[in-house]
C-alpha cells in the first residue's frame, strides 16, 4: 500500500509540476446567464422555468473570435493558463455534444465555442483548462437523481458521457475544473470512477477537488488561505458575480496585485475571473485590471513567479513579503513616506534595494529595519517592491501576537488578514 501511495504521489507531482510554477491564470465565465446580465445563478435566484430559460439559447449570437481576444489579454497580462466554463449550473453545453440538444452547435451560437477557446489558448501558448459543473438545472434527472435510483443512473451516465466528450474531442487538455457536486455524494457521483476515466483519457491532466474527492489541488473561493498542498484561489474581478453583470461593482488593479502577492506568499496560484459580455467582448473595467497587473508583473514578476518558499511572517500595516532563497520581497502597498520600518526578520540584513532599482539606506536593530531617504510618494501606485537580502534563509521573529496577545474581551488582536499571507 505504501509503495502504491508513493507512486501515486510521485505521479501527481509530475502532473502538477507546471502548475506549481504557473502562479496566475484567467477564469472565464460565459454562458446564457451572460445575456440576462444578473449573475450566473440568475435562473435559480429568479426561479426561471426550464422552458422559459431554454428560449434564451436561441437568442445568443456571440461574435466570432472572442476567445482569441481573451487569450491575447491573458498572455500579455502574465497569465500562464486559462479555464473556461464549458457547462455551468444552467446545463447549457458550449460544445458540440451528441448527448443533448441544449448545446452551442444546435442553438443560437451555431458553432462549437469550446473548440474556438481551445484553439485560442494554444495560439497564445496558454495551458488549457475546462470548467465543468456537475450540478445541472436543465437535465430532468439532475435534482431528482438524489431520490430516484433510476434517475440517478441516467444522470450519472449523462454526466460521465459529457466529461468524456470534453476530454476526447479537443486534443491535450491540461486542467479539468469540477464545480458544485450538489446534490450527490462522491459515491453517488461515482467520482473515483470519473477520475480514473479522466486520467485514462488525459494522462497529464490535473483536476481539482470539487467532485468530492481530494483531487490534485485545493480551490478556496473568494478568499485566499494557503493549504498544505498545491492550491489555487479563484477570485472575481467584479464584487459579487462571476458572469457578466453590469450592475455589479469592480475590484481595483491594486487589489488584484495584492491577490497575486498573497497567493505567491503561500506558494499557490490565482485564478482571476472575467465575465465577458454576451457577444464575448471583455468589459473595459476587467481589461483595465488585467492590463495594469500585466504591466506591474513586467517590472516585479520575479517577486511572484520565482518565489521558492511559503512566507510565515505576519502582516505588516504597510506591506507584506514573498520569499526566494535568502531574499525577502517586501511588497509595500501602503507607502508611508520617507521612512519605512520592516520588522519580524531575525537574520542579519546584507542589503536593501528597490527591485530593479537603486540601493536603499538602512539600519538594523534586533527588532526592526529602518529604511530611510525614500521618496515621499510611492514609486509605484499599485505596489512598490523592495528586495531585502539577508544572511541565510529568512527566519521570523515572534512577537506579541505569537505569545498569546489578547485584549480584555478575549479577542485575538491580529488584523483579520494576517494569516501568514
């Protein structure tokens, strides 16, 4: 058993090798819900009937070439891979399926949108990820399968069949991104059998943990918390919605940069989402986020892509770290002025410099590093990165919080976003 587990672990490590280095991917949520523009769960939230919702499929006529524009933006922004929703909870398949008429080739689009997407990824050198929601509001057996054995058998056969189509018809696929296993258990989904089929069809693929098996990597959603294995945080560029939703708000480029810093600090990945408009065009706000992140990565990419170890330092009010060997990258996202104080570093500091820039004057005490003679305003409005080179591997100096610092109400005094990221 131990030998088998070891062999399985080594094989998983082989398949994950590229993913561990990727750090940044683009998520695409695109489907019939994009036409309505009120969240990807609009059918459930507004209680659309199956027949009324199905009529939308004939109204969807996306422009040719949209995936090429996504892939171009992704590559130029520093992304290494993409993941697109091939079937969301609404049940509409974006490919040419032989198992259902509720698909892109037989409805409004009139063509295989997954094929266009896969081709675009390969053109721009991006790894190809396919999202597949196990939940299906359209299939007559989808929800009934929880209580009806015959319905379950039909629905499981349908589900496994759709996944087989996706992993058979488009050549090499790099990621299968399961989602929402409601309403069945892993046993009822036959998830282990599903995974064996996936690996037989695509021996190099990686898949996530959302069919209620451990999968190859974890997927925290809308929050960033490191796991003790490979993990990927999926986050939205809008505040609430993954799909196109004009009435929603937007995150800022600075927030996106800090998301990248957080995942790099925990040696994970960021899958940052765009909900294209119905025609496939990218909302200007989302484009701006990715373009600014891409420009920032051109200057500071080594502090994100080339980190080697998870950071076990607590949050600093002006910035936080990523780490490579004996170098701490201090990401200063709240520029305080002409002097910055870094703390928590036990090692002797050898040098301090702006990343890709000049030396910074500093003096070190047992608890602090004073950096002085700095410009009054931030050199980079998103985040300025300072390289701190130390002797040996950076070590954390425990402080009050680590020694059990609590206020009189018994509440932990740590800021809410300090969890070593």
